[in-house]
């Protein structure tokens, strides 16, 4: 199947490339980039008139908690900072079952697709007795939707009775965690070019796992050649916890457990000092900026440009839908641009910076060079937006308008050369039925 995305209104591509004639997709890859007036070198099977569309590389979400779509705007968790927010929700999440995880994963995946997201990393770290095979369930749910994914096998082993934050009924033994990590890597990780499913290891945070588990997870990840992920330096409370329990700040702790390397990416990464940023950059550690969650919980601002200048890849994440209460990646891209302007000024952060974070930067965080940009040989992951809503009326620059005017939904989305969203609707998904099932699941969880 050859598809010509013809004559786009605008396209996000390197400045020196003329792509006004569009791009050609053959099977799952971009095979031609056409200048204005050029036509495909071979006959195509389908022509898509993109003259009213802004074409972006598929957006990449590098940090999420799909199951948290079941506890959005949860009454007991409102208006709290991270630690008390978590303490109010841990007992609820302890009631998760595999059925609840399946429907929440499907809904989050569809919600992301509709916002232009084609690849998502989910951090699932809670495995109650009724959901021991949560990742297996997620794989099935994601494959039914067709989004590209990196599933991080999360873990919690340090209960509140041993100085951690989570209650005992939400944690597992380290032996059980490592055995399951090994199993899911062997069963589901696909390292090949164009992979639709990859696995990473992700001990949840310094306040929910032991130092030994951090070390052993790194050893196993490197044996299996998979990446590592965790929350780090999200709040001052977390920094204080590290100093009290481990005797060092979070970055020193990261180095001590063998995580200062370019196969690691961190969620949030807010409270680093200048020296720590230099060390992280030198090691090539990636950082996911989660602006909406950081604002909802009042956690602070990631130092994105400083981290990039030091050498750290910076990507974007919507974070859990119980802290951002939303799984919309194009909206998150706007939030990133606006929040970072408070730090670096309106001339210091452009829409191109935000687009870089959510495409190339996010791809680097996930260790992938086959996605994240429109270029020859890259995977055919595309997000197409129309500017036909009232919010865009009178706008000038189409690319800037997507963020400044507040785009919130894609018109068409392609993953690996296949349309997954057409005319603003997810292909082969009954949204009303999915939402009804999901809302029923949320009520069940709230009552556990």
C-alpha cells in the first residue's frame, strides 16, 4: 500500500527540507518527501488531500499511568501535594483488578490517539493480588487499539512499615518483582526496528522501593538490553526523603545504584541543582517533563533548556490521569510551552521547542531512532490537524496556531502506515460503549 499525503497546509520537518508536495508512505515507512509541484516516483494506491491539514510526526508520550484514568478528579485526592495525594489514593488503587486495568488501558490509549499521540510509555507499578499479570493485560488492551507502546514494568517494595510511603497491600517482594520483570521482557519486548511493543524496567520511586531493588533492576535491564525508568526529584519532599533515608540527594542516589547512564530516563526531574544537571547531561540521562501534573500538584518546573544544554534528552509526558486528569498530548505540548516561558521568557521558548520535546526528544528518551520525525526511512507515524474550529479563526502561522490557539484533537492519525483515527474518530472503536464500560469500572474501584 502506497499512500501520498499530498500538499499539506503545513508540515513539521527540518527547515531546509521542502515538503510542500507532501510525503509518500510505503507500507509502514516514509519513502519519499516531495517538494512543491513534485509527484510520487511510482503510482500510489491512495491519495490523501492534506491541503487543510497541519502534518506532525506522531506525538510521543514518555510517561503515563493508564490505570489512573479510573480516579480522575477523585474527591479525597483533590487539592493536595504529591505525598498526601498518593496516601489518599494508594488504598483505592489496591483494589485494581485485571479487568479494571484492561478497560483503563484501552481508554487511555484511545484518548491519546485522538490527541495525535502514536507512541506511549506507560508506567504501571501497582500489582495487587487480583492483578498480578497486569502487563499481560495491558499488552492485550494496547494491541486491540493499535497504538505503539513502551510498557514499563514498575514496582513497589518499600512499604510504610519499613519507612516507605505505600501501604503493605500495594507492594511485592523483590524476588517476585524481578522474576516477573524477567518474564515480561522475554515474552513481550521487541527490540527490532518499527517495534510496536517494548518493555522497560521501572522501580517506582526512591520512596517506594529499596536500594537493592534499584541495583538489581539495573543489572537485569542491562542483561536483557532494555531501558530503565523511575520518578526522581519531583518534589522537595522526595529530596528530603532521600537525604533522610539514603543520606544523599536523589542524583547522588541515582549514581550509587548504577543508574547514571544513557539507558535511563526520569519522570519529572524538577529539583536538580546546577551541578546535578551537568552530571545528568554528561551521562545522557533523559528527563520527561510533565507540566500539567507539576502544576496540579504544585511540584515545580523542570529546567528543560538547562538539561538539554547539558546533554540530557528532554521529552514530554501527560503523567497519570489522576494528577493531570487528562491524557491529551497535544494539550500537554501547549502546557509545556507556556509553563517553560515562565522560566525562560516568551522569546526563550518557541512552539518549535515544545514540538521538539514531544517528538525527537521523547524518541530519544525511549531510545528509539525510528520514530519522532518526518524523514526518509522513519516509521509512518503521523498526526494531522485541521484548523477549522472557531478557536483557530483568524490565525496566521499554522504550526504556531496549533499550540497558541489550543488544538485539542487530531483529525487523522496514522501508526505504522495505518490510519487509526479518521475524521476525528478512532477507527473500529465504539467510544460510547468504551466510556460506559470505563465509567462503570471507575465506580467499582471507588467502592472497594
